[in-house]
């Protein structure tokens, strides 16, 4: 029989990979925000049209890219963030797969303008369906602007699968808020169809949370602080009387990365045991800092799940730190009886 196996062309491989990385406009926003943060930006602006379906633009004042890097960054597995497999165990950056830009460029019309600090002129690249259509010198401020137009233009099935603008915008706002909460010292803004949705100045964690969720949030926050050998816990839980009927305001950040963890969520609930009315959920904004060696964030491309080395110890510490804080703020006397 004749040979029938062949390697997929790059643009096809990229399109397939894009299915994992880019589910919807909000995924693009998350990836581009993370890139801007990894590039040490102080100020990041997000501009969106039609809930990201027609335009997503992210402008940062970060490190920028050289002429060659500006082309390289769209190649698959092209990354400046890791060099070897060992680096995966001491990650200090959000990115490491080198897949986001290659994926996005495979399924949208992309324009990149970038300039490092010490260059006079920058470079502007246009790329469509993984193909660079032009690269020219251009006048642009220090940093990077990435413009993503017509997402899924070449994959009608995916485009049709997108939800209403209201739903897609909600996803965008969720991603934006998570990233902004994880990095309060960076200024962020978000505009949709010409209107300003968020203008968040550089600040601390408490103020960032209140800037996002409203001034009233400030009075309901109880600080949590615990420093042990395996984890540093900081952030806030909401006082029990402000518990909500939905789980909307529950956030874990591990090493400044938003994560979902039903297990740790359970630890928080356990700390609130006996303090909440039935079918209500406490708000929390909790920041866990752990040794990067003790976690594995490599389990999913969108990286909202994490594997911890010592889950049980973490659970116990989190629960006791929150109990302690709630007790200190004499939120409820029941806390004295350890059940
Ligand atoms: P990863 O973030 O996993 O490295 P990406 O495809 O997201 O992969 O980006 C590829 C590379 O392009 C990055 O490693 C980085 O060197 C460069 N890059 C991307 N976005 C920016 C940016 N906003 N500013 C500076 N460099 C960037
Ligand atoms: Mg990236």
C-alpha cells in the first residue's frame, strides 16, 4: 500500500491549536493582557468593538519587540519566556507556550505595532491567516499595540457559535476584571463601542477591588493574612452578612494568576461554617503565593486550573487563616467553638 501520512502545513496546525487557545473574544483579551503584563507594562488599554467580534485592540507601554521578534512572535512555539523544560517549574511569567499569537494570527486579521524603548522607529506588521502580508517601519510609542479584527473570519462555524454581544461582553469583562485584580499596580482601561467601561488607576489590592465592585464593597472586606513556609495568603473575605445568593464574587489568585479550585473554595466555605444563611455564598478575593516549584499550571492551555503539591496542607491553612480573620474582626461569637 502507498504511504498516506503527511505533516500538516503550519497554518492548518495553527488553526487547530487555535481551537484550544481561543474559544471566544474574551480568550484573546486574556492572552493579550497576559503578554502585556509579561512585557512589564505599567499601563494597558483595551478597546473592543461589537463585543470583540469585529475588533479587539490592546495597547501597552511595555518592553516592545525588535524587528525580528515582531515577526517571530507569530510562529508556533515561539516564546521568549522559557528555554527548557526545567523552566516550567520556576515560571514567573503568565505565558510560556508560545502559542497564543500564532493561534490568533491563524484565525483573524492582525496588526502589530511595536517599538522597544531605545529605538527611534518601530515596526508595523500585518498578518492574515498566518501569512505576513506586510512589514514596514512606523512611528509608534514605546510598547506594543495589537489589533485583532474579524475573529474567526475563516472559520464560519466558530463565528456562528459565538453568543450574543451581551454574553460575549460579559466574558470579556470577567477576564478583564480577573487580570486587573491580580495586578493592581498596573493601570488598566476598557472601552466598548466608544464608551468607557473601566478606568482603573495604579493602586493597591483593596482599592482595585473597590474600584471594580463599587465603593460599598470596601466596608464589607475583612483582611486575611497568613505567612507560612508553604504559602503566603493575603486578600479579603466578605463579612458573612454580605454573603450573596450567587457565587459571583469569588476569586482565587495563585502567584497572580486567577484560578478555579472547587477544593479551595470548599476550604473557604468550611471557614464560614455556621455563619451563613442557607443558599448564600461568601465573597472572597484571596491571593495565594506559593513556590512556583510546588505547582503545576501546565495542565490546561487556558491555565485556570492548577495542581498543588500539598493540597491538604493548603486547605487547612486557608481555612484556619480565614477563621482567624473572621474571629479577629469579631464577626460572630460562634467562631470560638471549633466544631
Ligand atoms: P508566550 O506568551 O507563551 O510566550 P505568545 O504567542 O503569547 O507566547 O507570545 C510570543 C512572544 O511574543 C512572547 O514570548 C514575547 O516575547 C512576545 N510578545 C508577545 N506580546 C508582547 C507584548 N505585548 N510586548 C512585548 N513582547 C510581546
Ligand atoms: Mg502569551
